[in-house]
């Protein structure tokens, strides 16, 4: 029996969902073909190279990555694969990972790697010239979690509900995309509600009172599928300002909402707009030709709830057939087999 190749997976203080979503979720499907060992980057020793056939590094968080790559590749001839997500692309100063993510040598890290995997086409466009050995592997969701999934009944839902969920780094996205239009919508539709998870603009709470539902308690990333199933959203807002960081973001909100048949209204950023021909979401951008405003899309969603539900169904069908971790695993298999001799 041929011995399985041993692959190291290393990250830098990544206890949140990034590594789980990008690496562990798909690679676990390959455990019968490869042996995987996990490390924290700061704990990797030179001797570890003697027991690995390849090393996968998640997100080049700091300059220490370059040292690891050069030692593994130059001294021990071990191929190193870098997985790159949006955090490398002009991380805003209010992002919770801003102080942790410090590297001025990103270009060298990418150039020194054996292969680079990008999460979006936009990142490949921005950085792909640095290393011609690259691939794009989109984020995925777990087939185990969603197989045979049926949207949960929500007997507590009593109004058309506009939803939003996200972290502190998206405060600016709320204020500079949909906030004014959402206020106008709620004023004109007093029977509608808005539900915010984790972060809510104070101005909405003051003006609309019980018309706003605010849930500030975060949840563990692994628990998010169960939490999102409880959302009483009729539509979810994904407002993203037009900047390089947001254009590099993956369509993760589509993956999170679609299994629950919750359609989204998204800013037309790069990884979202690629789905336009599929008709699995709505798009909004104020003062831009070719797009309805956030107010117009909210009114359309309110007035056309049957059509809105059909969009949610199409989104679910797309995600649950084409964006499962088994497909991402096939793409990772191709990368590993290309790099591991």
C-alpha cells in the first residue's frame, strides 16, 4: 500500500473561522488520500520539515512567513502553498485583525511560494503577476451540515423583516451604503422591521425603537449555520463600500444566507457581481448607472415577496449544488498533486 503524503497546515493565531472555512472544511474530504498535520506558524520547527511532503500556510499574517517559506523550500526542498484571502488587501484600520496582520513583505512571500491559492478572482487580478503558479478556490459550505436541509419554521416572525449580520469592521459599510435608504424605507413602511446581529447603527435604535431588533451577542463561527437558521429575514442587506478590501471579499454572505432561502441585496462588488446572470440575488448601489438604489430595491422586495422567495430558492439551489466543500476539495486535490512530488 502506497504511503500517504503528509501535508502540514499552518496558520498564525487563527482561531476564528477563516482557516476553517478556507482549508479545514474542504481538506477533510481528502484525509483518505493525504495525512494532514496542523501547526501554529510560530511553533514550526526545522525538524518538522523532515516529516512533511508539503506545507500549506493560511494567510501570510506577518514577515515570519517569509522565513518559514525560505527555510522549507531552500534548505529542505519542501513545497509551500500559500492560501490568500481578503485580509491581505488594504485591511482597514478598524478591522479586529489589523494589529495582528502586519507584513510589508507580502510580494516576497507570494514570489517565494511554490503555489498561491486565492479566494477570489479579484485577488488573482491584483496579485497574480507575482507568481504564475496560482489557482482560485472559492469559499465553500459543509455538505454534512446542509445535506437534506429544510428551512426552519419561524413562528415568532410577525413582519416583513430586513436583516443585516456582520462584525465591527463593517460599521462604515452600514453608514455609507444602505443606512439612509433603510431609514426612509422604515419610515414609509411602519409595519416592516429591521433585524441587526452583532452591530447596529445607534441612529436606527433611537429613531425606530421596537421597529428595530438588535441582537448583540456574537456566536462561534462553527455555530453560525445553526444561528443563521433562526434569522427571521425576508431579505439580507450586504452593503460594501467600493474599495479594494471590499472588492477582494468573497461572497460568503451568499453562502451563509442561501441555505436558509434568505435572498440578499448586495453591493455589486467583484465576487458578488459574477452571479448576476444566475439571478440569485439583488444588487443596489446609490448614484450609479445601471443599478437601483437601496431604497428602490427594498421597496421592490416588500412589494414582490413571492418573487423574492423565488430568488431565495434559486440561491439555495445554486449554493447547495455548486458551492459545497466537496467541490473545493477536488480543486485542492489538484493543487496538492501538482505541488507534491
